C-alpha cells in the first residue's frame, strides 16, 4: 500500500484485508469484480446480472464496489466506474477520510484510477502527454503495471480528465 497523495492510498486486495478492512476513518474503492462486487450483489455465475441496478457500481457505506475486470479491450472498461471512483475518492478525502483504492494485485486497475484521480483533481501530475503522466506516476507508485485495456482507456481519455483539473488549464 502506497500513499500517492495525502490520504490517498493505492494497494492490493491483501492490503485491504490485512491493513484497512477493520479500521475506522477509511473509505475504500474496490476496483475489482471478484470477490467484492460478486459478494455485494450475491451472484454466483460468470458475471453480474445485467438488469441489476448495481450492475456496474454498488455503494455500501464507505465502500464503493466496482464491477471492473482487467481486459485487453478498453471498450470494456466502463467510464461510469472510473468517474464514480474519482468522485467517491474526492468526496471521502474532502470529508477527512483516508482512502484506499485497491484491485486484486495492486498493479493495474487501482493505480490507473489513482493516476486519473491525480490528473483530474490535483496539481500532482502536470504532464502534457499521457506517456509523461505515466512516468510521473511511476515515480509515486513503482508497482504501476496496467493491463492493456485499462492503460488504453486512460490514454484515450487523458486529455478529457486533464481538462477537468483547473490546475492544468
């Protein structure tokens, strides 16, 4: 688990289970379908029921639970999940809570969301290109190893998220 911004931590499922799960004052983004989204909705098949109102995003108190998998195609990374994670993180930090964004191994989905949060909401990443933004982020979080789909999602939307940040205008 690494703090990439004051109060904002990126990590793995193990970090959540062993370090954060039973602590007060924390909010958590579960950026992985298994096991958290599956548990929250109670499904046992391959995927969540598409007609379920929490098909993509479930919220349980100070936990945001995403139906997010590492895939090769960026079209299967729901922007709604990333936007919800960024908004949830901002809300929690503004409210004085610490935040852990985690995925199963802590290398792809969670750090990618963390990178996009820093781009959209902080002055931390001031790069003009996605390649440079990734290099700046790797200095903060050396374990960043995005799968092709989530990396391409972030690359395609870099300028969009950067435009949200008044520090980058």
